[in-house]
C-alpha cells in the first residue's frame, strides 16, 4: 500500500492542513494488523497481540478482506485544531454570520453550527436586540 509523502510524514496539506489527527490507533498498529491478516491471523488473536479492541480488528479484517483497508486513516477523519475552533467561537460571539465564519476559517458553516466541542456559543445565535425579536401571535 503506497502512501503519499504527506501521509508518510503525518502532515496534511491543502484543505486539511489545519486539522489534527484524532486519537485513533496509530498508523503503525494499522500496518501491523495488515501484516497479521496477511499471515492468516484472525481478528481476535490480532486483537490480543496488538492490544486493541476486538471489534476494531474485526472491522479492519473485513475491510482488509474486501481490499479496502488502509494503513493510514482518511484525512476526512482529522479534527479541526483548537485554534480554529476558538477563532470560530470568537467570530460568532462578535456577531459574524455562519458564512463569514466559514470563509475566514475554512470550516463549513454546517460544521460550525453542529460543533459541540467548540463551545455552546458557536451553536447558538447571538442575542438579538429587542427591536428584532418576534413576538408570539395569540
């Protein structure tokens, strides 16, 4: 399985440059799992050898048999850095729109809206002046 230079160094480029690898099993553990599968080791035994959950190895073994297992995780699984999240929160607190935040941070507006880890402030709308509030019609 051939890796790109960015994957081999652990660094991401392009649209993923500001993301951080989540605390999943290391690329080395994934490589070792692939070697064990190639030697006919089952997922339960591989789980004990690698000290990883059996269900994780079961999923990896299924992917390996289907030819879809990768020794590196997809860049799409990487998380936004805390600095990017803080910037988005600050911008939202200052009253910027989701579109403005998306443009400034490179994070999609829908991702900003649903990000519970950033802060409760990012998912809520800033307070509106009384003149802009709607009143209930009875």
